């Protein structure tokens, strides 16, 4: 809940804080990811993996990670993937809730992601939103296997576009934890899967998962043997440490953005309701048509990252007071 402030103080907070915070969170993180990118000599050819392979011997999945930024701001990343028995396919959710210290107060910065995947673990639709200080930015995507439609909304701004796909794609935050459990983790092996990352890099493409090393990782004063994976999508690379049993122990996006496994009770204590029931996205092609036009978006190609940056630049410009 926001501290009690006068209306004159709240207005600039709502109109300036959200664009600035989102800009810093994503752009600084992406610069760090680019700075930390390392090109590794690969052993053997990459192995293309069909997303459906990850659903063999299915069990519903949850993951709880504690997130720290620069060792100060703390948050929780909750991931859930479950089979939709009544409707078929799978429902994936990813929530990142962070408590930020700003302007002498504390504010909750929340990223909410949900996605529907079909029986072959291919993306059908996804919705994402970012919340801070009463302001919200929304992103939606819909895939028909050959095209990916986008919609960005912030305030009175709405942008739509599409990206043509070489092949059907899955969702990176759904593929990542299952790959750690299902794939044969041998040092030097490289796996490739077509995905959309609607949480971090905001890119569509082929993700490469490289098994870099088997090493000792220390968590909470204990030593664990773990495989170190480099997950790369375009120019962006993150690190994930996985136990030989397939449990994700640690994730690192840059030197100062770190996640480590945490007990669910501790996570719920920090952020009650973070694992509340998930509502499946309800999207149709009509949601992605240009305003005032009935024709489809065929032929237009606008990447989601470009749409975000354009919205942020517009949002950061001075607004006329109502």
C-alpha cells in the first residue's frame, strides 16, 4: 500500500515513477546481460529439441526463488506449470514481486505473466503486466503457429504488431525449468528450442541451452554439485545452476541480479498471495487489430522490444496535466 501523500505529490509519482522504474529495470538489466555475454567454444553440434519432449512423464511443476538486486531490493519469483485436464494443453504462470525502496518509502514492483500452451507445449497465448505505484503496463501475445501477434498498452497508448515465425514456438519460462529435468545434462552439450521470452529479454527466437560445467555451488553454507547452464536467446545470456536431480538451485542474470531457491513458506511470508490461482489468458485475433480498422496485421513486423522502448520513451516525456 502506498504511503499517504497529498494529491499534488501523488500525481508526479504516478506519471513519472512507473516509466522511470521500468526503464531502469529492463534497460540496465539488458546492458548488463550484453556486457556479460561470453561466446563459448562448443563441443559438437547443437541438438534441436521439440518442446513436446519436455512433457513426457508429466508432473505439475512449481518453483520458488528468492530474488535480490544489488544485494538490496528483495523479491520472490514464483513459477507454476500445470496440465489443463479439462481443456487440454498447459497453463504456465510466472510472478516476480519485488519490494523497492524509493523516495523514502517502499513500493511493490510486480511482473505478472500467464500463458496457454497446447498439448505439444507450443505457445497459444500469453499475457504480461507490470505494476508499480498504481500504474500498469500490459503486454499480450497470440500465436497461430506461423505468426505472433503483439499488443502493448500503457495509459492511453496502444500499439499492435506481428512477427512472422519460422516455426511454432514455446515459452522460455516454461521450457527452462522442464529442460533442467528432462534433458540429458552432459558437459559440452548444446540444446536448441524455439521460444518467446515475455519476461526478461522480450524476444522471440531460438534459445540455446549450453551445459558449461559440473561444479560445486555453495548455498546457505552448504555445498552442492550442480551443472552450470548458459541459456542464450539472441544477445542475452543468463546462468542457471541445476542439481543432478534436475532441481534449479540458482539463477543469475547479471552480477547483481540473482535468484536462489527458497522454501515456499518463506516466500509466502514475504509476499502473501503470490501463489494465488492463475487465470488463463482469454485472447482472440480481434484483440490485435488496428484501432479503427478491420483488416488484419499481415505484413507488419514490429518486435516486442521495439514496442516497449517506444512506449517507454513516450511515457517518459512530459504529460499535459488534466
